[in-house]
C-alpha cells in the first residue's frame, strides 16, 4: 500500500495489526508503540517518504505524546525513520547501496546456516521446517502476504537456529530488521512470490536429504534472487530521478542568469 499524504489516516490500518500486549508499565508501552509503528513501516503501510503526525499517532494509539516521541527516536536509530530539520520524522527510503551490501552479507550467513543445519538436522526438525513451508503455501494460496511473511521469517530463523551456531544466530538477528523490510518489499511482485515458494521447496528438499552443499547453495540463491528484484527496482527509480534533478539544475541556472 502506498500512502503519499503528509497526514496518514491510521485508524483502519492500525486495526489490522495484532493487539498490543497487556501492561501499562513504561517499558511495555514503549515496546508496544515501537512494535506497531515498525510493523507499519516494514510492511509498507507507511510508505517511504510518509511524514509522521505525532498528534494523529497519539489519537489512534490512545497514548500520550511522550511514548510516541520515544518510539520515533528508537525508529530513527533503527534507520526506519529520518529526522527532519523541523523535528518531525519521515519514513526512510530504501537505500540501494545498503540493500546491495545486505545481499552480500545475508547470502553468506544463510548459506552457511543451511550447510551446518543439513549436517545434523533431525527428522523432527525437518518436519517442523516442512510445516512452516506448508503455512507459507496456504498464505500464498489465500493471497495473505502478512501471514506469509511471518511464516517465511520463522522458516529462515529456524534454519539458522538449527545450524547450532550461536554467533551466526546473533548476526542474523542483528540484520533481521533491515532484511525484513527488504524481503517484504521484494515479495510484493506476484511473479517473485511464486518463485520464492518453489525455492523454499528446494531448500526443504536439500535439508530432508541432509545434503549440506545443496542446502547452502539453495539458500544463497534464494536470498540473492529475492532481493535482486528490489535492487533492480531501486536502480530504475534512481535512474529516473537523475534526469529530473538535472532539469531542475538547468532551470535554476537559467533563472539565476
């Protein structure tokens, strides 16, 4: 969903999110506010370039301005929001160079996780990965991208857990926020979504066969294929913006003369 208005009507959008966890302590309030805003940004409900209106957020979340401001500060630190000179915040654009760098790192992390997991995965763990794949198939058939996305994240995380390498899991979790946003954006294209389903089956087949090399390669290809479409889109957007910027410079130069 693309939202271009400076003030976003959040009532209907927030109603689609899971209810916040119970508890009125400061930590709970801050965590719930951050989680709900992060969800809206990662899933594209709050599109890149959207300005946040604190008063509207307070009304829709039924909280005071302080936790909203603190949540915004947290999301600025996460890189999901960008502070403006007038102290308001805007949803950050996806950065081409960062996505390219992310692909290079995540392909290594998940590929290694697949290799390690395949070496000693149990029948029970294979069945668990299979069930997550089945959940993705159901969500895809029902055109439920948010549900698919959650099952997809669980699928990838479980494989990293099954690697048995705590440092690998730590690195994966550090990257998770940026990967989530990039992966969700990449799955907005129907063709890519269908291909991702097929790639998950290949990963599952390799794990079932305990084929370490094939599992690692399947995961590396899956990660790269998934995010390359996003890179191509960002490059096209960047290329389209350059002529417009050049025209603006020329017009500015003509005016100054």
